[in-house]
């Protein structure tokens, strides 16, 4: 995990605030097989199996894992079921200096999509209330697949070549229903729908770029109480790198190339089997692609054994193009897009005055590129006589400064760090309550700064304590306004940033028993309006406490090596906090605003049994 803008060699597109590096589970050298099953609150059931073949000369090493989880959900009307298939294979070595491996992942999910609810209704009917299914509901299916081929080759006694190629596929489909008689003062419970009969543009061709003609005529839509939304992506990527290692200097260079295509389409109809007829019953049918490229160079200079200086630079370019087939939101086929190119420097310094103490500082320039929602307004402004308007949104840029110290000696492990991030062209988003679309835009400059403290103390060989505390401040640093009527002023707070975070835990292990009890405290944070405008409302602080307990019984009989029983508890304090809130305006002639909330999981327990053979 990295805090702030990461160094150039970290592959993270737009991760200007921080980055979490997820590593795939790899095969181990020892052979084993295991099965596991569990049960817990909300009728949650899980089961699965894992096989590791172990290293075998000439055959490589294979890890296979399957798991399934099903739950009724802690929110009303929110059942969910998921399946996960995973494989990792270390291919047989072609040479002792080269290693190839393959990772495959397939996740499938099916269930009801819960809605973020008006807080007033949660106060009235309980924190886990959802709209009655006779009023509205949303059923979803999703599938995600990823395949990774990677190689590490020693090309000399001091140089290593690395290569990674990957492909990812995502397909999600959501079918929403809303009662035609539904009437509510809350505008966030459904997306905007067509009227049963109105004038739309009948699509008359198959030109992907939307250059064909469209004839506008009165069409009768067979109802609009069913809403079919599908989102499909295909992503291909290559990530080469080379590293040269020396006593005084380590050099690294490489790049990342990613091509991604997507298709987002939304159709309405009067029955669940919604047809897809462009220009007739589509709210939108959008195709697009995005190409991202990065090249970087980075060095780690070690003039002495206790000093390291890490300069680096990366060059990024990203091109986005979208095409909208004629539909309700886009009266004509339109194409828009833009290319951005930026250079980001980085420098880090690490100094160890003693073996136990490390001092460090770094500076980085980074960019986050516009979301696809930044292009919506351009296409919606197109007419039969004029193309889409130019895309004017700019990348969000940041200058990040960080310095700190770490101490590690004996039973004590402690660190303190200070950071400051200065943003320009700050991103915000505007939700249009008249059509249900979201538009991303720039709104002035802003600043985030704070202090992070973390410590751990080993009481003895079996018991340790750990804790962390951070305070942060986020505010606008300019007087700005946007085309959506949103304005900000110097000193006004940025939303969705807790004023402090704190955690405390105890970790123990003895013989085959492992236990952990930990609590977290999240400070107040300001709430933003649906337009992206800051408000003076604040979400209250909340605390959670959780535990994990497990014991492994060594068997070594009947082909069983060991059995592990584990139990976990979530939200032991049963906090009724709402972890996400946003302010929306009332509809249907009702004045004022209301808050939308997503409640946290209540107190719950889950148990698991795992047998290893």
C-alpha cells in the first residue's frame, strides 16, 4: 500500500490519493487439499474447496480454488449469491533463469441491488428498510473474468526483465421495476423513465460512429415500468519492465499499455423481457474505447549504506472516445472524446541515522483523468446540424508532499507521517434530477493535509497491541463556479473526508489458537449535495468493534492433517451508522432537501470449518 501519489513504477491509473496493491495467491511448494464451509447471520452460507498440487519437476505447480457464498442480506429484500473460480499455475521452468506463471479468475454474482434510502424513511421504518417490491426493485447479474500471463527472466547477473500481459472482461445486467402508479416526493429511488407515448428518433442504420440518418416520428412505447441496463467491458494490457541492480544504483524502466472498450445500454419496456431496439425504446446505447499508455524511468541511488535517493519520472497519455446511438437522451448519433498527455516527476529520500530509525520524505506530481460521465454533456448537445460540443474538462492535478519517521526496535514498531496534497481542477459530479444522469466537472482548487500515527507493541511472544490515529483537513482553496451552477469559496470544507480516524486492537496466538479484537472510530465528515456542491451538514462520528477467533486441531488420522474452527463477529457495538449520505432535493412540488443513506451492517456472527488433507 502506498500513501499519496505513488512512484512511477507503480501501475495505478489516476491513483493520486493512494494505492492498494493486490497480489494474487500463488501455489505453495507443498501439496495439500482442503474443503471448507460456513454459516452465519442473515442465513449466510458458504462452502468451497482448494487444491495445491505442490512443486513437481517437469509439471510445474497448480493451485485451484472454488468458493460459493449465499446470503439473505441484512437489508430488506436483498438476497445475493456469488461463485468464484480461481487458478494459479507456475509453468514448468524452461530454464533456471526464467519463470512463467498464469493466473485466472472468474467471479459470478446474482442478487438484488439494494437502494440507498431517504434517511427519514429509515428513521420511520428502521435502519434496514428498503422499498417494497410492489413499488420498485432491481435484480442484477454480474460476471467478471481476468487472465494474467507473467514472466521474470534474469538476462544477466545484474539485470532482470519482467513482462505481464492481461485480459479482463466484465458484464453486468440490471433489471429494474417501478410501479406505474408510483408517486413519491423522493427522486432518487428510480432512474428517469420515458413516457408511454412520445416523439423519439427511429434509428435507421448500424453505423458505429453515428453518421447515419435518423427519422423522428411518433412512437408508442409499450410501457416503461421495466428498465434493462447492461454494461460490458473488454480490457487488454501489456506491462514490460527491466531492472538493473548495482551496489550503488538500481535502475528501473518500463511501461504500461491498456486498451479498453465498453458498451453501456439502457432500454425500457412494459414487460420483463425488454427488447433492444435502438431509437425506439433506448434511453441510451453508448459505445466507447479508452487507450492508456505510460512509460517511466526510476532510479534508487545509494551513495552510502544509510541513505537512498529515488528520483523518477513518468509520461502518461490517455485517449477516450464515445459514440451515442440515437435514443431518448441523444436525439442524434454523436461522437465525442479527448486526448490528454501529462508528465509526472517524483523524488523520494530515505535516511537511517541509526539501525532502528528511518527518516523519509517524498514529492510527487500526479494526475487523475476524467470519468466517462465527463463526456455525457457533449453528446447530449449534438443536433442534426451540429456535432457534439467540445469536451472542456481538464485532468485533476495534484502536488503531494510527505515526510515522516519510523522506529523499529525490539517490541516497539512506531511511525509518524505528515502529508499535504494541493489539487487543481478538482473533480466533482452533478446529478441531474430531471433525467437521472450524472456529469463530472472541474471546480477550482483544494487542499488535503494531515498527520498519520501508527504503533505496535509486543507485550510478549504471544500477545501484542497495535493502534493508529490520524487527523485530516480538506478544504477548497479558491473561489470557483461551474457551468452547473455550483460555486465554492476559500475555506469551505470538501465533503466525504473524516476529520479523524482511530483504531485500536489486540492480537494474540498460543499453540493452535489465534485471536484478534479490534475497534475503529470514524470522525464526522461533511455531506455533499447531489449537485456536488458542499453543504454545512455533517455525518456524525461512529465506532465499530470486531473480533476473529480460530483454533487449529492437528489430526493426522484418516487422511486428515488438521481441522480449523473459526468464528468472527462484526459490529459488536451494533452501531446504526449510515456510512454514505448525500443531500437531494424533493420532487413533486415539495420544497427543501432530504438525506440519502446506506446503513452499516448490524451486529453479526459467522463461523467456518476448514479441513486440510
